[in-house]
C-alpha cells in the first residue's frame, strides 16, 4: 500500500511541474518572449495544452466566468498540493498503524 501511495505522490509531483511549465510558458508567450511560430515552441505548447485541457475543462465549468482570468490552474494547484502534502501522508500514517 505504501508503494501505491509513493507512486501517487510521484504522479502528483510530475503533474505539479507540468502545470508549472505550462503557466510559465503561457506568460512567456503572452509577453512575446517565446513565439509560437517557432516549431519547437509550438509543439511543446500544443502538447501541454492537449495534456492539461481535459483536466482544466471540468474545473472551468464549475467556476464562475471571470473573463480573461483563468482560475482553473490555481484550483488544480490547490487540489494537487492538498492531496500531495496532506492526504497522502495521512493515508501513509494510517496504513502504518
């Protein structure tokens, strides 16, 4: 059981860093530091969007419309941090008892 919890924690860490890369990349694209006309940038951006949009879409449906401000990544960050730092360690302690 502990192994499954460690694997889950690893997957949550990977998801956290993928989201972080996506957010930083979106800022760089919006401030014209990165250009989507560059093939490698466009491929990475497309891959990240294909990976994260199915996760963001249900969250966006539950949140109120805030116009250009997208709060879905923030909500997902909070969910990942809660799972990674609170729920999984508590489950691990419960399993060890």
